[in-house]
């Protein structure tokens, strides 16, 4: 095996699926422009050289157009992988995604399929409030959409290949700081060994990133790595943290989280998404409904304050919850 970044793993997944199935194509802003860099984060770099511009389609700045073309192509049997550069821009396409992509299969009694993947970069990365939001909870609320959130290169490749083959629209969230693109000083290095042979990861299966017995911590995207860092530090103090990465919000693997909470008796959620009405609230509600008698303490949600993402680096660092925030709340929960 060889080490890949998240960006490289996603590119490899797209390349393999385009080679396997001629119906797969990419569409988005600057994804294959001559002399370009493969979209905003280098993910599609070089794909137009192999597949040409008929399958790596550059578009104007029109997110509604990108979504509309992709949905129409999916209805006609193609398998588009669409890119909106920054998740914040997806609001321009909300009517297309919520009233068409999410509903047409239901409205047609299953006769119309929408095998569409929307790649949506999210998360704070020093780019200001309109290029920094975490939007996964919004889409998790909409019936008919699958919501996928990989935190590692291995997961990104396996989940994207599965998403491309799925007959339902998949919102595929990627944290900008996890891409690991060469030359981006702000990137977090999460590169890891990824098999060269084909593999798929089923949607709706969580991954226990670290086993432990004292507290269950559930994170998503970037906060998975914050949880792992905190767990390593707390290990020195004999506090054993179990870190669970749901990987998908829809479908959500409640059983894996449930079994962990039954073992540890404590649940902490760490999310970059807004806390109020966020995905963590749904996890807490489900666990409270199904495992209330196993809880030794009230579940805790850790997240940003209820403000837009600030631009100033010092304020953004304060805004995004990290290792120290998690460590402080865990110690408070344990009375230490």
C-alpha cells in the first residue's frame, strides 16, 4: 500500500469509477480547466487529461445550473459527480436539491432514480464566514438525501466509490483542512495507507477509530481528529476514550454508538457544525431514547458559539472546538 491524502484518495476513487463506468462524469467550476489546478482544492487535477472535457465538464459560476444539469443527467441514466467548490455556495442550488433531487424518486414510486453525488467542501479554514460553514445537519434533515462525511483518506475513497454507485442522491461532505493538498500550509496531515486494490465501504456503517471504556466521544470530519488527539493526551492520565466516527449521518449507524454508550455510560459529542438543532442533538436524542438507563451522566455537546464563523484567525481558533475544549469538558464530566 501507499500513503494518500484525502484529496488524492477522492481523485483515485473518481478515476476508478470513471474507468469502470462510462456513465460517470464530473461537473463543476474549474474542475478541468486548461492549465488549472483541478478545482478549488486540486481534487480533479489531471482527470481531464485522461477522460477529456466531455467527461470533466467545466461550468460557469452557477451552482443552480450545476445542480440542475447534474440532476437531469442522473434522471437520464448518467452518474454525475458535481463539485460546488465551497459548501457555502450550495444554497444557490437548494431548490434543485431539496425539491427535485430529494423527492423525485419518491414522487415517481421509485421509477425515477437520481444517482447523483454532490461534493461539498465545508469547515473553517481561514477564509471568512461565507467560505467556512459546516452544513451537514441541514441536509440530514431532508428525506431522500444520503449524507456522507469521511474523515480519512481510506474512508473517503471507499465511501465515494459506494456513493457513485448508489441510485440515490448523495451529499458528500469534505472538510477543507483534511484535503492535505500539497503546498497548502493550513492543511492538516491525515495521510494514510490506502489499498491499491478496489474496496467499498457501505453507507451507514460507523467506524470505531479508537476503542476505550470510560467515555464515548462521537466526532465528524475534522473533529474526529480532535477527539483522537484528546484521547491520546488523556491516556497519560488513565482516562480511556472511545472515539466513534459515524462516517454517514444518513443512514446513521445508531447501533454502534448505542453499544459503545452501554459500555462506557457516558456520551460526548464534538462538532464544528452549529450546536443548536445540529446532528449531535439527534444523536443525543436517539441515545437518550434507546439507552437512558445506561447513562451515568447527561450527554454533552461541544461545538462553536452561536455566531457566524469569524474571519480573524485568533477568533476562528476560538470558535472551532478542538482538543483542549474536549479535554476540559471530559475532565469536568469525570469530576477531575
